[in-house]
C-alpha cells in the first residue's frame, strides 16, 4: 500500500510547524545551531522530514526571515494600542527590543553574506511586501496615534521620525560585530531622549503669579 500523498494544505501546515520550531531553536541557541538535523530533533520528527518540506537550509532560512517579517506586521496594532500609556520612550524601546530579539535578526549576517540567500530573501520581500519597510510603517503609525492623544507636538512630522527611527534600528540589525549594539538600557536611554524632543513644549511659568 502506497503512503498517503500530502496535500498542499498538509505541506503548508508542516512548513508552518517547522518554522515555529526553527524560531524557538534560533532564539534559544543562536543562528549557528539551525541545521536541518537540529530542526528535526527540535520538532521531534524524522531527520529527512525537513528536506521534504524545504529544498535546503537556505530555503529554510529564507522562510524563517519571511515569517518574522509577516509577524512584525501584526505588531503594529499592539504598539498603536500602547499610545497614551506608559512613556513614549518606553514604548519605542519595547518595539526595538522585540525586533532585535527576533530570530530573523540572528540570521541577518548570514543573509547579507550569502549572495544566493540574499537574492531569495529580496525576491520574497518584493513579492509579498513584507520586509524592513514594515518597521517604518509601524513606527509612523504609533507616532500618529501618540499625536492623536496629545502626547506628541502637532508640529512634529511623525513620518520623518518614523523613517529615522526605523533606519537607526535597521542599522543595528545589519551592522554586525563591527558596530557593537548598545545594551537594552543604553538603547532605552537614547529612545527616551528622542521621545523628549517630540512632546509638546510646556508653557513657561508665570513668574509674577508665583511671587504674588
């Protein structure tokens, strides 16, 4: 009796499951730990199964990066919901920490140094629209929300600051060991300082009134 043939839905489900296991493996042990054999062990499946779902490790890494970009698109609602709560600097730091801890960031240097892998990832970004430009969209949407609740000055160009913040975070992703990443505390301090320049200017105190 021949084995049951996998349907496209079954294959898609297996890919999603293996990607989830790959994300956990990279988050726990780093990019270098991601091998097809290690993935099979993590998923508790036969060693050959990942090869039936992914063409090779490059295909796996490309799919992992794409999955992370797609997940980042869903973060916009959560970040925008934070508008008016906590501090602006703290909310920006939350997003930066979330992004920099992404398994996609862990494999970023591999993507940038592997021409074939970079081509695959870039093609997927162009096909789906899920890529680094998402960071700018998320940050701009958040700053717009903060402006609506009055925590950002009306004169602030939120799109410009979204662009600058996204570029700064993206630099931390692609720079590698040549540009040491700041600690979480240092990054929070920087983002808090930036946020302080966006808030409405308080009117000066009436000195005459305070002396009466």
